[in-house]
C-alpha cells in the first residue's frame, strides 16, 4: 500500500517563521527510507518563504511541494500546477477586498504596527494586522495579544459579513496573519494531485480547528489527520506511527 505524509510547515515542521532544525531533518531522513512512503508539504506561504524555512537543500525529502495551498504545485521538482487569484476574482473584486481589509486594519489598536499589511500571492492574499516586517519579538507580542483579544478572529467575522457576496474564505494561519482566497482553495485543493496515487494520506498540522488554515484538510475524508503543537510534537507522532 502506498502512503503519502503531508506536512504543514509553520508550527509543524518548523517553529513559526523559523528554520528547520536538525532533529526534524533526521526524522525526515528516516521516513524516506520506508518503502512505499512519500513526503510532501502543503502551506499557505509562497515557495520563497518555504525555501527560507526548510532550506532548498532539504527539498529532496519531499516528492510534493504545495505552495499557497497547492495553487502552485511541484512534483519531483517539476511545476505541475499554477492557478491565479486574479483570474478567479477579477481586478475590481481584488481592489474591494484590499480596500476593505486596509480600512479595517487602520482602526485596530494593537501593540505595534509595522510594514507590509497586505501581501499579494499567486493563489491568495495574505492580510497581516501587525505587518509582515515585524521582528520576531514583535511577532510574539502580537501573537500573545491576539490570543487574548481575538484580533484576527474578529477581523475574519467582519470580512465574512462585508464581503459575503465574493464567496471568499478567510483562514487564520501562523501567528500573525489571515489568508484570503476563493472558497475551495483551502489546503484540500492539493489533494486532487495525489488522491488517486495513494492508499493512505496522512496530514500533520497545528491549525486543525474551525477557522484555522489546516481545518478543511484535517477533517477531509481523504486524509487521516494529526493535530500537533510544535515540531517536537510532530516528531513524537511520527516515531509512534512509523516506528522510526
């Protein structure tokens, strides 16, 4: 039987926005030696950020690289899919989404605000109240504030109400941002490229809860999902499941 193990990146293979560490690399090395087992990643970030966190020299461990939930997809290093949010929404709706988001974020009272509040990606738009140019210390400060005051959760509720006619999905991802994309473009999007080739598909992620960007793939009938809290937790599950 053929098995595919798919991983979220932030909070699963690496600490949020940090680089993969040796214990995880050693675990991947053990996994790829198992017969009829392949590995893949599926994240909301673009390929550039995945390279920064996993390091391109480690990409050979993964048969599949799904960036932006699979809107940009690679198999064995070859591009197999690229889908654009511009084609799906059109310029007018994209401008409306960006304007509505910026107007809302301008009213937020949070510890700090830095730069890059909107990041346009190929298959989604990333919304970041604190700004993606924040330092690691500022990131953690916002994350703690957000856990207490539900900044992103409340923003998602507002956007769902204001933009309900756009048929968009707003998913809380990582520690500081929200991913915005057409409904159906969540992480389950990547499964169309693998479901026919594997008997078992495992998924590991840290945001398998309603509103989290791992939720849809985590509850999908095509996957067997494991909710983790950090890379060490991921390693513990892998050791138990695959006896490595």
